[in-house]
C-alpha cells in the first residue's frame, strides 16, 4: 500500500530532476532569508541556485553541523518571521541547550505526509488502533507519529511514556493493534506480557489484537527486533529522523525490511568520508549528510548527522523507488542513547563542574536491566569526610541527580566515591564503561 503512490514510485531520473529544482530554490531561499547561510554561501560564491547546474554540485555547498545550530540557538536559523511559526520542538544539545526545530503550517502538513507514507509502508491501515508510548512534549517523536497516523485514518491513543501496567491495560481493553515506542521499552513490555500470561494474571490471548510495532528514537539491532517480535507477537519496523531535519519521517522501513526509504522529494541524502568531508561513491559506508529540500521554518543545507550508514538506490521489491538507507551502524561522536534520550558526556561534565563538593573526575557506567538501558554516574568527592555523614551524602546525591535530570531529561543513578579512586588517563579520558552486553 502507498500513501502518495505517484511520488513514492517516481522513476530515478524524475526524482533527481525534482531534487535539483528544489535544491536550487532552497539555495535562493536560504541566501535571501537566513543571514547565517547568506554568509556561508557568499564565501563559496554560491549566491543563487542557478550556480548549481547538476545535483552533484551540492558538494560545493558548505556543511551545516550541530555546532552551527547550537551557536545560532534558539532562532538564528529561522527563515520566516516568528508569526509564521506554528510549532516549536527541541531536543537535548551538547551543552545542555536544546536543538530547536521551528515549523510553519506547511512544514507540519508536509511532516504528517512523510509520517503517513512511513506508517503505511510499515503495514498500518485506517482500521488500526495505535498506542503511542513516546513522551509527548518538545520531543518530536510522539507528535510526529501522531499526526501521520491520524492522517491515514488510524485511531490514535496518546498514552505517552511510563506507567507500564496502565500501558498493558489499555492494550488489552482497547484492542490495540500497533505500538509506537522505543525498542527497549517494547522489549520491557514484552517481558511483562509474558510474565503476566505465565502467572495466570491474564488469558493467553489477551494481546491477540497486537500486530505492529512502529519503533524508533534509538537503535534496534536485528537480534533485538527478533526478540521484540517473539515476545509481543508483532511485526516491527524502524524509522529515522532527528529534530534538526524535522523529526521522524526522514526515512522508514517498508514490509520488505530491506532498508529505510528516504522521502527523497523532501530530503537529499549523501554519504561522505567523515575525516575528509569528500562525497563517497554510491554503495559505500560513511557519514550520512541530509539537506531539507522543502522545509520553510528552519531549512538546513547539508547537515552532518554523524550517523554511519550506506545508501541503496535500486528500486525496492515493494515498488517504492526512493533510496534506502541501512540501519545506522554507529555514530562518529561519543553520544550515547539512554531510553531514547541523547546523552553527551560533556552535558554531564558541565553540570558536575558547577558543584564545589565534587572533583572533575567521573565515570559513566551503562548497564541493562529488564531490557532497559540505565546510566550510573560515578563522581569523585573532593573531601572524603562527606562519606561519614549519611545525611550530607544523601543531600549531595539528590542535588546532583536533580541537576542531571534537569539537563538530560533523564533519571540517573549517582554514586559518590572517595577522592582519587577513579582511573586517570594520560591521553583522552575514557569516561564510558559500557556493561550492557555483559
């Protein structure tokens, strides 16, 4: 099934012709409306879209990085007056400042179209009842899927995140056929389902209506997908996006599960060599770069995602002709994802250095319990005598935990240790101890 079959099955030549036309218009749009891009484009002599004669000429446009977006926080990259912005989303940034996404009415409409394509490709129809277990708010995931699902006529339950017992009750009572969640949370719910059935708390067919898992916001290995499908009895699909590019909806899997189809009429993907910045040959692995071809509120030229993948331009067996990206193989930076939240060690470091009782040495310990990732922050005290006072120690732990929760939007375990007990490094410090596979 298709949502916009004519677009989704365009011949490759027509796709690339449309991309070039939209790229040329986008360059004019950014040059005339975004001072940041006016300066960048002027520096390389691309002062109008007419300078781009072929799609490969995109290589002459400078890259945009997360640092550029951070430096222009919050609205320095807006291309429209604020009165034309109807929605603002945001995600965590490397310094505690969020990465902001601003949307016009047309942006929201287009976004819902992208999501509609992706959920239909995953098998969802207007007869399905979909429970969204993402957190609602500034996070793009929940509302992005919500609007796309409503656009195709599916029934949406905005359950939000947490309260697992209630999540399962709604699945049973409302006849839910599809779940939107992070893969790790879907795994956890699957374990709860099987435990409740094994314990005789609910009948064996209590969740027989479940068919689909439209999962995202964190990586999902083939092994994890198989486990989710086994425990919940569903068919799992993956989708990709980020706030800088609009949110989810940049690409998503069809039921062939042979890669994630880009919405190529709206997003121009490239694969580059991370170290040199040069465009790699088709089919090679490298860093994904994406240009938002039709975004009005906050357009982005050649955004370096730091995600490692490869792109397949051959038509898919499903009939879709838009290019497909492999599941993300890793990232070029040190970001870690805990329960769907992007966490950078620098965020934690900037929080800890403001506290006079603790030193600059810390360690991030990643563990997994009940298929959920957990983060423990080990911090050295400057004064060992604090360990002798339970009340002072507890107060300091609570203060650090609250500050980290405020910055990360994530609850962490905080362990305070004696001075000079954490390992020192002569070179680059290794802050992360990943025990999730042990």
